[in-house]
């Protein structure tokens, strides 16, 4: 069967035209002409209607070949009278000229005969190039189009009037656009914004009033729909309850599109079922009802995950998917499903559905209106899911959580607050903070911090000791602002956590830390004493070793250095040469780890050598 068609194609639109439809395909190629004719007639044959094609012989032959290529057994269809080709102008002419009344009589008689012959109706298409001929009666084609609109609805006729854009002058095409509520251009049937019902009316004396009424209604409808979507968005931003917004949405849709049923379904976790949130027109289902997706249903086939509308024009002729039981029970014939998505990675939130008990062709403008509503609902559902997740967290926490408005009235309390105060949330919502039995220190802190947060938009935090039914407790309290779409503070959330055990543990840890620090200080002092003593001991050992390294001659020279003698004087005293004394002095400096004669003298004094030398 191939991939499902997720949007309304030209083929499905033409196959599903409702009875009384009057459509104008404006084509530029033979392929475009066939693309409109083939599905139109195939739909008529599938519904059991008789099909009439008015064209010249060449055009008829092209149609027959196109239908054969589409798999229709033309000979059998013609043999049973289901397809009639009309090439003779005399049947809709009088006195040799085209006559609108004659054409109307032909169509009405053929439609009546079709019903009498057990056909379900009449699908008629005409190639309008005959208007370009020299017949002066051709100028009355506007009357012809108007009379087609007057065919009785019970005859079940569907009419297609084809115009070749390459051959018709702009003046005629302009009038054509005024005459048809639906126009085929390219690959889509368009809701004709240039349609003028006064031009199509056969009540010529009322043309002006009809046209004015229609124009005013069009303006009002467009403005009303745009305004309704905008108001829905404003209501969601102002904090309206999601359930109320869903009800408003379905009632709005049912009224604006004049449909029998409208509904909003929410996709449940797991993705295999939807829950009805709101509906209009439903008789057998109430909000809260759960509908499971079916393997052969359009949603299970992935139709709504592509963020595109899914349209079923006539469930009775639908062969791709099985009609859900809930739709069948309501007698629904046509359905339009709009995915409720934000267009981000959030995925599918739900489905907006519009249904009719009679075949319905949904226009682009209607789809655009529904997409606008679905976009608002997607934002509402996204915010609601976030709020539900938030509530699931704070409702299950032991922290005290309360929300306040600017007047310090409760707008939310969690179960921990209820338990502390012994008052149910229903009795607290709307009450002023000062009128509730909040422990005094916590109350004073909140009364100071909450207005400050409202003014500054900055979070506040403090530690508080308060007496509770469980005794004195210590709380860490955070006061946080909640911002609206415009960036202003919309509410303030007070979150207080009981940190009594943590606080006691911290005090105990602090005392233990002080004791450890004192012990470490004592140990440090002890180690320092030991190290100093060891240093003195090592220093003594080093001094003894230095003294032992000095020879008697070294000591004699060191004694004379301490007296300030020069090398020459020392050499004369000891009977040595100055060079020998100089070398001896250098060796003494190395042994004493001294850099010069002065340091050597100082070191000799420290080692107690000078006194011994001077004795």
C-alpha cells in the first residue's frame, strides 16, 4: 500500500468532493487537466454515480486513455452506462446557439435519470474551451454557472468546469474565479478567496445585498477566528486552567467550522493510548476516556508524528486505515486530525480532532485556523507537563514548600506544610501568611524576605531556628522568585529544609575539628622540639668533626688569622714561604666551610678554638 499520505492531496480532495460541489480547475498542461479529471471520475464511479463528460471528441479520447491507464475498465463502465461522453452541442443549444437554460435542463434531466437508473448521483465535468468559439450565446456562460448552482441538492451532483489558462483571456478567467467557491491550481484544491456568491446567484435582483452580506461575513469570520486564537493564547499566558482552555478550544472549533464533533486527546506515557481531555458533540465518550491506538489505525501508522494534518474525507471509502470504534459509534464520516506539537524535540503532546457526520472538504484556511489552535494547546500541554513534573517532585519532598502572591497569600502548599501546620491545603490556599500558625521565627523571616524578593527579583536565603511539634529545629530557608513571560515576578516560592540533624552534625564536626587542631598543635610543638634538639646534636657532631679535620699547623695559622695577621706575617712567624701559607689558608677555609678569612675566624670562635689558641 506504500507510505500513508499525511496531508490532503489533490487526488484525495477530488475523490472526496461532497455532493453539490462546484469546482474550477485552471490548468496549463494536458497532464494537469488529466490529474484533475481522473480522480474526479474515479471517485464518482467508486460511489456508484453516473459520470458525464462534456468535451470535444479529442478531449473525450484523452480522458478515456487516461482512465484506462489508471486501471479502470472503460468498456465495461461505458457498457453499463456509468460513463457518458457528450460531444454534440445541439443538446444544450437552442436555435443553434448556446443556451444556459438548455444546459441546466440537460444536467437536471441527466441527474434525475441517473437516480432513476439506480446510480447514486451524477458527476459531471466540462471542458470550457467552447466559450472561445464564435457563438454569440457563449457570452451567457455566467448564467450557465449560476444555474448549475441552482441544481437541487437531493440530485447529488458534483460539477467540474475546466479552463485552459493558456487560451482564455484574463477577463474571462477573472469572472471564472468569481463564480467558483473551489479552484484547482497546481496540486491542490484551494478555498477561493475571490469567490463572489452574488455572481453565482440566480436571484439577480438580490445580487448587491448577497454580495455585501457575504463580504461582511467573510471579514467577520476571518477576524473572529484570528482574534479567537489570539485570545486563547492570552488566556493561557494569564494562567487559565488547562482543563478550561481545552473546553474553550473545542467549543470554539465546533462553532467556527460548524462541525458536529471536536475533541482534544492527550498522548499517554508509552505512546499507545490517548486520553480525552475535552470534546464537543460526543455522545458516547466523556473526558477522561482512554482510547488505545490500533495497529491499522492512522495514529499507530505514524501519521501524526510528521507534524502535518491527517485528513480522512470519507471513512466509508477509506482503504488505508480502519476507522476507530469510537468514531464509528458517533456516525462520523469525515475526520481531520491536527498533531499537537511545539515543533521542537518535545515530541507529540496529543491530537486535535475535527469530525463531521457528512462528507466534508476542509479548506486551507480552516486547516490554518486549526493549526493555530493546536499550537496554543501544545504550549499549554508543555507547560502543564512541566508543572506536573514539578509538583510530583515538591509534593514528595520533606521540605516545606509554599507559594505566595504579592499580598502574601498562599497559592500553593505541599504536604509537608500541611503536616507542619495541621491544616489541609484547601483551607490554606487564599489565606494570608500572617493568619496561619507558622512558627514565629519562620513567619518573621518569610514576612521580611518575600516582599524583598518581589521587589528585587533576586533569591534570598537564611538559616532559622524555630520551635515545632518535634521540638526546636533548624531550617535553611530559600525564597525564590517565579517569573512570567514578560520577565516580571508572578509568584514567590518559599522552600525551607529541616537541617537540624545536619546542623548538629556540623557542630559536632566543628568541635572535633577544634580538638584535632589542638592536638595537631601540640604534636607540632613536640616535633619542633625534637627536631631542634636533633639539630643541636647534629651541629655538635659536625663541630667535633670539623675540629678533628684541623691539623696542629692549621690551628696555629687559624689563631694568627684571628689576630688579623697577613699571610706574609704568618709565613715569617712560622718560617714558611708566603705561597705555602696561602695554600694552607685555602685548605682551612674548605675544612671550616668558610668563604673568607673573616668567616674562618668567626667559625673558629664558635668552635671554641680561638681561646685555646690564645692561651
